[in-house]
C-alpha cells in the first residue's frame, strides 16, 4: 500500500475516486451475496467487478475487485469439479466447502470495505 493510500485510510476520509471505487465494489459484493442463493446474480456481481476494476486502479479498494473476481472463478471451478465428483460422494463435501469458503471471502470483503480498508 502506498504512503498516500495509508494516509487516506488513517484519516478515514476518502476522495471521490475512492468513494466511487468503494460503491462499485459494494455493488459487486451485494450481487454476489444475492447470487449465493439465486445463481445468476453471482455471475452479475463478478461481471460488474470485471468491468469496473479498471476504474478502481490505484484506489485503496482495488484489491477488493481482485477478491471478487478470484472468488467467482475459484468458486465456479470448484463447483464444476464437485458436480463431477458427486458420483463418488466427495463432491458433496467439496460443494459445501466451496459454499462456506465463498461466504467467508465475501463477508470478510464486506467487513473490510465498510470499514474503508483494503481487502488484505
């Protein structure tokens, strides 16, 4: 984190650039939370983050976008693997683990972003 980013988080004041990046990341997180139960919003949240990450470059919230995108791709990949492995019953455990892991990543991100902190 650069010195300027640390100063902004220490003062707890955000520039309009950071506010916009925060708002777009929050939209993605909310869509991902809704998507945990509906599916399609999970994809919408990831696409929103992929589209808006360029607008957040250099902000203190840039790593939240990376978190959202990585959570989506890992979640999708592990879910597909779990469906294949359901014939051997281990797929059910992988699916449950992936769901719990995704919830943890999203809740951590929401907790950090609402405190005006980077994801890491």
